[in-house]
C-alpha cells in the first residue's frame, strides 16, 4: 500500500495549514432563514413549506460539505472527482489501509517492548 503513503505525503506537502471551519468569511455558508413564531402560534402552509425547503437545503449542504471533507482527507481523491460512489469507495479503501498500518505499528511496538 505504498501508493497510499506516497499520495498522503504529496497531499500533506501541498496542503496549507488547517484553520477552524468557518473562520474565513469567504468560505462561510449562506444562512438559510426559517420562519419562527411565538409559542402557541401556528405556521401557515406557506411557512411550513418554506421551513421544509430551508431544512432540505441545509441537509444537502451538509452532505456536500461531508464529501468535500472526504476529498481533502483521502489522498487518492482529487477535487475534480465528484462521484459520490467513487468517494465512498476510495474512503473505505483508505480506512482499510489505515487500519492495516495501525496493526503493523502496534505489532512493531509490541515487538520493541519485549
């Protein structure tokens, strides 16, 4: 699995220092407004629909953000790869690689302590 290690090294070399998400106004997500009323007041059908649309937009944006984060983390993915199936497949492969690397390192640690 040297392929992953090479990709990982290359990715780390080109990545800028990480910042907390949302720290830059340029990357801030647009705020989706929802209709709220005082307790006891019922929403109209249009208000319910607007809330539903806003919730769905937020859910979709969260999914897109999650896929973008996977693209940044998994060394074999590039920003031009937008296939969700490919992103998930390569993410699973990378997690398996990391688990294998962990087992190897744990074995080396165990051998070194004896």
